[in-house]
């Protein structure tokens, strides 16, 4: 009986040590993954806020700039793409397209002084500007928690725990490549 107690004691000690190493690491992954999900939900929340503001903005502009149909159509199409996008990469691409279309709208607005003076339009633009700032902050917060999570998946003993329990690296919210280029606006005013 004494001969069995030694190996059993060693096995128990090994299990306890492994438990002390892996349980906290596993729990940390659970917390970090929850932080990533929560942060991503905030990005989606702010994108949804912008999606909700855009129809009001477009309808306000329509009354003044009915012949600027192309820009308004582009905004509607980009908005639909963003609403249907899934995952950070797809949403970033759709978001970039929508931002580009909105910047073209702002150029159109410059041609309508009465529209710029309209109280509803001014209020909507202020709300949209505030939402754009919130989106930027939410993206930054998301990428920060993704970085923390991804670092944990690459460090020891996190790497072992991540591979054992299926904690994969998370995707960053990246701007679309086209976001580096200024949108081209052409009003077709060439009178050649």
C-alpha cells in the first residue's frame, strides 16, 4: 500500500500544478474573449446608429438637391452593404465605401447654401459627426482588446490553453485599402 501512495501522490501533485497553470489561463481567455465580443458589439452599435441617421439625412438633402440622385443612390447602396456585412473585414470595407459616399454628399451640400442653413440638416450633420467619432473610438477600443486577446493566444502557457480549448486569434477591424485615397468627386461641370 505504501508503494502506491508515492506514485499517486506524485500524480496528484502534477495534476494540481497543471491545474494551477491552466485554470487561470483558461479563465483569462474566457474573460478576454468576452471583452472582444463586448467591444465588437459597441462597434456594431455605433455603425447601426449611423445607419439609422443616414435615411433622415438623405431625405433632408433630397428636398434641396433632387438632381443629385447619383450621390444619394451611392449612399443608399453603401448603407445596404454595411447593414448586410458580417465580420470586421467585411464591415470595414462597407464602412469605407459609405464614408466615401458621405464625403461626396458633403461636397454636394456646399452647392446649396439654403440646405446648409436648414436646422434639420445641421442637427443631422452634427449627430452624424458625433457618431463618426464614436465609431472611431469603438474601433480603437475593439482593436485594443483584440490585441490583448491575441497576445495571450501567442504567449506560454496561453498558447497551449488556446490550442487545447479552441481559442483562435481574433480579426482586427481594419480600414479598407481604398480608405487611404481621397474620394473623387465629379459634378460634370465641364462645359467643353
